[in-house]
């Protein structure tokens, strides 16, 4: 890995708004809440306790002496509480039974996959904050930390992120019926990217807005979009925005389709071998 790549990775940081890379790009990931982390940890603890009880029951059925039972018990505790969690998180790059069940994953603070060192520190610290304090220390530290980190995460430089994201439901609508005649003769220029994103966000959130607030936001956006339209129709602001969004979508799609056709027509020329060029 080059020094520049290493510097970029180290420059990535976890902020209250999410993971921000060294190029100041915010990634669309979010840290897991303390409640979600607690649920995943509870599943892992239950699985660990069941395995530990099974090992101890198996050892007790072998009629061993007291010294041998003590040695087996200590070994089983170390293996179940430290060795197994470390091996599982290292092999799965930050996942475990509980985290898989809730769609979580432990990653470094720069967003990369954790390694043996991170998993070992987390497992070793977990013996104290999860098992010896019955999870009390982990809960207190997690609720006090903005990213819901427990003590092991603070020492290892890791955090848990949510990998399951809600399914995006695409919004597809055409030009409102009242504005079909206007849309046939008007010309809508390319809108600034921030304005396009705000209009798209408005239609995503419109069903959840209070009516007066919804109308006010629509009026503000319509006023900002009006300079890019050849003739503004006499229609409610929200219908005007819907018509603009539908027209820009259809025209952008047409432009992309024409571009694909031109590239397909040029493909034989672009991939052909020049006349007289030797075949190697």
C-alpha cells in the first residue's frame, strides 16, 4: 500500500454525522445504537454461556479428579470468553452470531475491516465490561459515547456499524394532468445539483410533513426553480415542482439513451484494428 493511501486511510474519522474519509466525503453508513449493540451482545453471551455449560457438563461426565476439573474449567473459560470471540471476529472481519442476527459489523474507525489485534483487545476487555460487571460497564460507556462505543472499542479504535439499510423505494411519477399542455411547449433548463437534491428530498418527505409546512417548502423551492423554466404555469407550487422533476427525468433519460446508441454505433470503429496494423 502506498504512503498516500495509508495517509488517506488514517485521515478518515468517525464523526457525529457518520464516517468521513480523508477527502471529506461522508459515507452513507451509521453507527449502531447502544440498544442494537446490546441486543447483539446478549445473543453472543447466551451462545457463549451455552457452549461453556456444554463443555463443563461433558467434562463432569468423565469422572475426573478435582485438579483436572479445575484446569478444564479455567481452560474452557479462556477459550469461550477470549479465544473463540477473537477467532470469530478475525475470521469474519467483525461479525459474530449476534451481529449477523441484527445486521451489525465491527469496523475500524476509518471504516476498514478489523484484524486480530482489534478483535483480541475487544474480547479481552469484554471479559471485564460484559461478564464481570454483567454488562453494566459496557452499557454506561455505550450510552455516554456518541457512537455507542464500549470500552473495548475505545481501546481498539473500532465501532459497530449498521449494514442493513432500508430498501429505497423509487419515486416514479409523470407530469400532472393539469400541466400536460404546458409541458408540451415549455423548456426546463438543467437545475443546480443542490436544488435537484432538495426537490427530490422534498417529495420523499412530503407525506410526513404538516400541510402548512409542506406548502411553504414547496413555494420556496418553486421560487428557486422558476428562473430555469421558460414559462412558469399558473399552478400550485407542488404540482409545478412535480412537473419540473418529471420533465428533467424524461429528458435526461432521452439524452442518455441517445448517447448509448451513439456509442453502440461507434463500437465497431473503436474496437477495430487499424488498416495495415500487424496482428500480434
